[in-house]
């Protein structure tokens, strides 16, 4: 007689391991609207040769924002490292559609070294099944409370310490992708507060625990869940 065994739980969707959020249920403003800022200068960089991430953030100051367009010669991780060299140790809120295990482990090492003082990850639900090893590494190194899973395609990072309220908006995921990418960096307390508030509301939503299941089942549960802040 064949013995039936229970399939192992997905390492990041194990019960009590992850909070899955329905972004439709977020309350509060969904847009940050303001006149064009005249108090900030903008440095525009076409990084079309072999310029590094350090060059990409070099013009950044509290009064100078930076927009850059690259050939993909440096990664999102390279950009995060360059920003932290500029800001000094800082906490980070991070949203990505995908990441790989190497980058996740390097961010964990940066946290251990004190370069990152804290981190919150918002990742797409499909990331869990596309790269379960990376997902498990994030859970192990940062803890379940540092992660939220949603239908997410936004790519941004917030950096904050006593001196900076820095917003990074970009087309880059947390992996090496040798294609054209863009990024925008600014010390922007108003926009920072808006995005940080969205992250706070996501983290406060009631959690939904899912054991190992087929992707369609997980997705359907996500769509049907009604979460209250």
C-alpha cells in the first residue's frame, strides 16, 4: 500500500511565517500630488559607458536630486551599496518584483556589518515560487516580520537615518539585469513620508497564513481575502 505523505510547507509561506496582504484594502491617500519643486536642482546622467554605481549617486546632496539612465552595467545591489556609502548606516524599506539569493544574502551581510540598521521587504507573490531559495534566505536572515507578500510590481527603496529621508525610484529589480534601466534619487521628506506611510499600513494589515499549495490556490486565496487595517 502506498503511503501518503504531507508535502513540505513552502519555506516562506509556512504558517506564522509570512503575512500576505491585499493592497486593494489599504486605506488612506493613494496619490502624492504637489506642484513641481523649484527648490531642488536636478542632475541628469546618461551612464552609457562603464560608469559605476558610485558615479551614479555622486551628484546627490540634500539639495540635488539625480536621474540616471544606464545600460545595466551595475545592479540594484550596487546602487543600494553606493547610496549607503553616501548616507552612512541607515534603515531601508524595499519593494521589488524579484530578487535572487546572492543579493539577498549580501543585504543580510550588510545588516550584520551595521551598514543597514533595519530593513522591510515587500515582494511579489510569484517571487516565492520562482526562487524559493532566495525567499527562504530572506525569511531566515531578516525574520518573518520583515517581509510582506502581495501582488507587487513596484520597485523602490527608502533610506532613513538622522540626516536623510531618501527616496529611490527605479526600474531595477534586485538582480543583475544587463539591460537599460533608470533610477531617480532625491532627499525628499514629503514623498518619503507618503511612501513610508503606505508601507506602515501594509505592515499593519491582518496576516493571512498559507501552507504549501498550488500557485492557483494561493492566488485565489489572496484575491478572496478581505483584510482590515
